[in-house]
C-alpha cells in the first residue's frame, strides 16, 4: 500500500511467476512508466486469486497491471477486483498487455470484477508478424467479467489475517455475482488421477 517505484508501483516481476492469494494492491504508483499495481516482465506468469487492485496509478500504461510479454507468458486472475486504477489521466485500461514477439501471449481472467469489462483490457502488438494477445474470460457460454462498481470500503481490518477492502451495501450490484466452478469428474494425467 502506498509504494512508489519507477515500474510496478506495488510489485515488479521479472522471469518469475508468483502465486498470490488474498492480497490487496492499493494506492501504489509507477512514477516513470507502467504498472501502477504490478509490472510483469520477461516470461512472468503470475497466478492471482482473490487479489484486489484499487487506486493504483501508472504514469503511462496499465493502472492495475502491465504485462510486458517478451516471451510466452500467461497471467491468470481468478476472483479478482480491478477498479479505480488510472493510467495517465484515464481509467480506460486496468490491464495493459504488450506483445512484441511471435509467441501467442494469453491472459486468463475469470470470475472477476473489471472496470470497463472486456474494454478494460488493452493490448499492443509492436512487432510485425507478432500474434495478437488471446484473452480468455469465459467458462462455457457465460461471461465471468463483471463491470459493476463494487463500492469498495477503505482498506481496513475486516477480520482475517490481512487487511481487506469490503464490498459495501446489501444491494451492491457486485455482491454475490461470482460464478462457482466445481470440477465434477476426475482428470487423468500421466501420473494418475487427480
């Protein structure tokens, strides 16, 4: 909370794929560029579950997350909230995906509240012949991106081990909108059944 860095105000990942669960990125600033909350570089494929990005600022691109895909990378976001993050003077792009190679870059985002919905994700293809970024945000025929203001309360101790930003109000349009996906059949792998 409240960090400043040239790139990745809250977190900078290079050649790494961290798994984050129940984390809040709030009020961080990328002072010289991209990724107000998080900047992912060089093959970084973070896995984010129940992560909130709110009130982060990038002076250029990706108010919440900037993904600089120099190689095959697939960040995955599940049950996340990305709301009220700014790039420059705009909230248009919560997530900014840059692909400057021939690799087929992907973004998986499911069951998440994203300001602007699908339009809250921008992509840039900078090299001739580079493949466009594939954005997966649906399970079956049901979209799992919710573009409804979660009306987040201030970062506070709401019980539990970490401070959180509660979704306020009993009639909040974002409350209880997540889709629970349960595996009903076993998956067979080379090493057996999981």
